[in-house]
């Protein structure tokens, strides 16, 4: 654990070094958040008080929480490992006396730590100033949301890690990164709540780990029907986490067997 926290601290410091770029990356997504509110506000103005199964108050709360979860990692932070694999500098990770997976998780944890604090303040400000237009969750819902969102963040980190390892077997990383981002944004509920999908598409989404990264945690917070209890939800998140860790081991093991490290 000492190595993990030390690497997380180094990652956080490296992201804070270029202060102007760091601040722009922190604040620029707020423009997208405002655009989402304007879009859904206009849609609810035309359709009335309910779209699908969600009221306007539920949707406005969903947008804010989903934004805070979706915006934890930026494009550059998500693609650090993929870029290192393609330019060969990943060799430094392979020779360090710290497991490869620990390095990847600690680096992304450092990248999202400060962003998570900013997003929390954005959510707090939204609730304070616009709480009259939102559903305020109960204390019990918040208690269930906390462990659910921790596992959701770990799931996302592992998902990024597994997709990044695919770059060992390709000649580029952008196609893999765009595919990962598209799958995540669509099936996680970051763009549109999975609850609004057609039934067949919603069933497809539920057989993937993506809804457990945004849709399910937000549904737990809002007290929506998820067809599962909180214990079952946490269990499914742990199952998907175990599957992704296994995929990491298989992909990295295969890549490591075909990697030759020379020098000193």
C-alpha cells in the first residue's frame, strides 16, 4: 500500500505541474454540463413533466451526478498507458519493483483525485443553488451510493486498463481509445440514461459492466427501481471487477511473453 500511495502522489503532482492546462481541463467540462441542462430543459418543456420513466426533477439530478462521475478522468489521463505502449516507454513500468496493475491503478487514481474534489464542489453548489429543481436523496440512499460509486470508479479504471493493454497487439491506440470512449459514453448512461433505452437495448446494456459505472450508482442515489438490491448490485460490481482483473492478467501475461527488454 505504501508504494500505491507514493505512486498516486507522484501522479497527482505531475498533473498539477502544468497549472493553466490543469485548470482548463477541470473547468471546461462545466460548459458541457450547462449544455445538457439546456437541452433536457427544452425537451421537458415540449414533452411535459415526464419523459420515459423520469420526471424533470429526477433528470436534472441525474445529469448533475452522472456528469460528476463521467468527468472524473480526461482524455489525456485515460490514454497515458496506451501512449506509453505505442512509443515503447512502457518498458519502465515493466522493470519497476511494483506490479504493473498497481502502477496503472495508482496513476489513474492520482489523475482523478483532484477532479473528484472539484466535481463534489460542483454537485454541492448545484444542490445548494438549484435544489428546488432536483430530487434530494435520502441519507439511506447516500449510504448505499458511497460503496457503489467507489466500485464504479474501480471498474472504470480497470476498463481503461484492459482496453489500453490491447494496444500491445495493434499498431495504433486512437481507434481502441475511441471505441472504448464510445462504448462507455453510450452504455454507461453518461449520454442518455439506460432507463430510457428500448427494452431490448437496455437488456443488452445490462449484460455489460458499463451501466454499473454510472447508471446504476445514480439510480441507487435517486432510489429508482434497479430490479436488484444494494447487496446484489455490489456483488455484480465485484464480479465484473474480478473479470476485468482476470482479463488484465491474461492480456499482460500474453504481451509480457512476447516482450524483450534490453539495456541497463
